[in-house]
């Protein structure tokens, strides 16, 4: 465990654990509402905003937030104006955002393959103290929003008609939910990348939902599973890929291993539930 004394690794783990907290709280609603596609869309739909920020020398987090908000507004607009199913609206807007990212990258002389890698996989070992403070602030804001709208989200998730009868304004709650997912992605995107944000937004909450029923319990269990994935992923990264010689070696595998562990945990629980082991003597 000597590698854990490395300040860069400590900051990387802190960023990943902050990601676990916010994705567990918001991801629980993403999974329970069957909205994983919107999570994936936001995980990659912020790319053009980050790309523009990189090109002009601006703040990537701010660029990601602007892109996320535009994506949410675009999805809501298409859903309201088009007779197509909601997922079609998400797909259309996502394709437009991804295509715009490619155009921006191709048109810029300052944008290279390493920048594209960082958009997807993050730069966890380059996380600074300032990055952690900013991420922590966004995490607090996001969790606060979820707590404020907890009752509305609970009723809307399980009975939309009842939400209308109770005057909980389902459309407003839905928009707030989408914006909350957007802030969740923004909070951790720069540090850990889109792959890990989306992976933790879905895998740990989905695993927790197989084990427990109550919403707070799902959130707490998801945090425990996500935290375990962070630690185990870091250990695997250290022992399997101990040599790092710079960006020319390819995208950082740390975030990818953490995501793989989280998905692996889901598969293990799913198989265990499908094929339970009988106790001796039964």
C-alpha cells in the first residue's frame, strides 16, 4: 500500500470517492426511474463544452456545465415539440453534441489525441487541491438539490399521476432531475472523465438496488460498493500497470479499472441472485 502515500494518488482517490458520493445519490434515481440513457447522454454530451474550453483556454468544468445545461434544454425541447418517444429525443441531441465535438477537435490546431483521451478517461493523477475543492462544492450543491426534491422524486418515480394530484409539479421535478444529473456529471467530469462518471452513475446503484429496497438504503449501499470499486481499482492499477512513462503510453487506465470493478460487482450479485447457493443440510 506504499503507493497510497503518493500525494497524486491520494488526490486521485479523493476525487473518485467524491464521485462515488454524488453518483450514488443521483444514480439511485437514475436507476429507479429507468433513466440510464440520459445518464449516458450527459456523460458524453458535455464533450463539446469541454472541447471549446480547451481550445479557447477556458475552464473545462464551466464548459462541461454549459454543455450539460444545453443538452438538458435541447432534450426537453425535442420531447415537448416532437411526437417521437423520449429516448429518440435523447439520441438525436446526443448525436449532435458528439458530432460537434469531432468538428471542434478537427478544426483546432491545439486539440490533440491526448486531449480526447482526457475527455473520456479524465486525468485523475493530475487532480489538484483546487480541483477537489471545486468538486466538493458541486457535490454538496447536487446532494442538497436531491434532498430538497426527495419527496417529489419519490412520488414521481413510482406514481406520476399521484404526483400531479399532490401538486408536486412533475414537469418541474423532471427538469430539476435532469439538471441534477447534469451537475453530477459536471462535478466530476474533469477529474475522472466521462467513462467513470457514467459507470458509477449506473453500476453501484444498480447493484445496490438488487440487494436492498428502500431508497436511502440503496444510496448508502451504492456508496459502499462504489468506494470498494475505487480502492480495488486503484490496487489493480498499481499492480497490473506499475510503470507510467507519460501520456504517450495511452489513456490512463485507473478510471477504467474502477469502472470495470463496479460493473463486475453488479455481475457477481446478479449471478448470485439468479443461482443462489443452498446452505449445507438444506
